[in-house]
């Protein structure tokens, strides 16, 4: 290549439809959400690692990092204009008035169609976030293509809905890909996302393998049963929202309870010391004790 010439870059491929070229920047969350949230911070911390459940000296990636801009403000050039201005825009127009009722303090009886819409929307959002992370994405091309045409989330996704006590607080997201040992390349097979948007809590598990998603999910026991309602796959024709509200400590416990439950199953294959706890013990220990025990905690 002679001086002054530039290497031609291949057109990008749309994350959802698979077509090349004519890409647009996709926000993790659409801009309309910002009007319901407090003024954004200049930067935010991201907790995202496929091995963050391991002891610190065994991790390949940092547990936390600081990213410029508010949570959810990042954009990724991974979606074509046709998708962005078509089915994705149509979905945002349906989801905004539904979420707005929650932001405004309303009570909602979510029918099957509304539960399906919420599940599809948060899974689409998680797919964008997953593709934009530094880890290998969990969802496959086939799953993303199917989401375009479906009325709900992927069949290998579980979505739970909750209520956050501080409805005027900042957007929060705990994103954890996990390797369950099903892949030859040791890439992640399960993705867990715990998201707070105003009063709304979304707790999402997704995988590309039926055997993985069957093993992982929330156990609606004494710790989480009063706080979460499953909306995907559909189990109740009507879900009454809001449910019993979580404070930050309870949200943190809920997110970490599920994450460490996944971690202990993988840790069984490793030569590492793990402290076993029951779900009831996990719910009653103090945050200081939790942080002291992590990342050596597993659940039984």
C-alpha cells in the first residue's frame, strides 16, 4: 500500500438483521428515559466480568472500571438505520407510556401482552449492552434475528420484575456474563443483568443453551419471593405492579445472590476455597460481612 492510501474497512454488520452498511449509533437506553431520571453523572462505574466471582488473584479482568458519561448514555455503532428507525423505534413508542406510568407512581396490572413487551424490550437492551461489552456476547445471531420478529423475549431468557424504593435515583446496571463450562472456547454461556430504571427493577438471565438456562435462575424463596415477579416466560396472566419495594441493599443482595449461585456451580470444578451459605443466611448477614466473604461465597 503506497503512502497516502488507506486500507478499506469492511462495512459493519447490523447486530439484529445482519445486513452490512448504513449503520447508526444505538443508545443502550433511548434518550426519552433521561427525562424521568436525575441529572446524569459525569462518569459511572461498571461491574462487568465473566470471572468476577473468582478470588481477585485469579481474575483475568478487573471487577470495576470507570466509564465516561452517565449509565446508559453510551452508544454503539452496531445497529443499522433500518432496524433503529423501524421495529426498534416502534417498540420504544410502545414501551415509553407503559414505563412512564410507573415513573409517575401509577399502579399497573400487567397483562400477557405487556409482560411480553417489557421482556422483549429489556432483552433487546441487554443484547445491545452485551455486544458492546469487552466480553464475548452470550446471545447468538439466530437469537437476535428471532427477537426482531417475536412478540416477547427469547425462549432461553428468564425475566423478573421488581420495584425499587428510591424511584428518583440514578440508573443502575449490574452486568455479569458467566462461563458454565459448556463451550470449548470457555466463553460465557449465561448472561445476568440486574437493572434499575427509576422505580423499575429488571432481573434477566439469558443463554444460548437450553441446559444452561434450565440450571440458572432466581429461586423465589424467603429472600426474593416478595420482591420479584416472573414476567418471562409467562407464568401469570396478570402481574400486579408495583410489588414490595427493594432498597439498595436488597437489590445488591438479589443481584449478587444470583451471581454467586452461578459462581459456586462453576467453582466446584476449581481448586479454590469457597464458603457455603444458605439463601436464608445470605439475606440476614450485613453488607460488611457480605463484602468480607466475597468472592469466596457460594450458595447451597
